[in-house]
């Protein structure tokens, strides 16, 4: 089983798709990061404007961006994560 197949199997065993799924992105605090995160959700989920919950670290260098959206399948979740991973300034995905 490939890593992707394994990830799909795990997601399908823990979620009943379609369902709400929470994406969390931790990255450098910049407007560009938020724009690019929004673009990913526009492209993959056809959502015109996401409304994330944003928390800034005490020093202000990083932000945590949480977005909860309905997704159709485990494959869509993996597609979103793959695109988020490519954004400059992303430190961690949860």
C-alpha cells in the first residue's frame, strides 16, 4: 500500500465522507499567506471566500489559521493539504 493509499484508508476509517473537516495551517504572519490559503480553498473546493479563525503568536511572527469546510472525500483532503504544503511561509499543517 502506498503512503497515499494508507492516508486515504486512515481518513476513511475516521471520517464519514462527505463531512466537515478542520484544516489548520501554521505559518509566518503575512497577508500573502492568507491570500494563498484562500486561493487553495477557492481552487479545490470552489469556495469564493473562506472565513478562517486566525490566532497570532504572542511575538506576532506566526499565525495559526483554522478552516472548517465540508469535503466530499479523503482524496479532496489530501489534495488540499498537498497544495497548502507548497505555500511559502507554511511551517506546519495539522
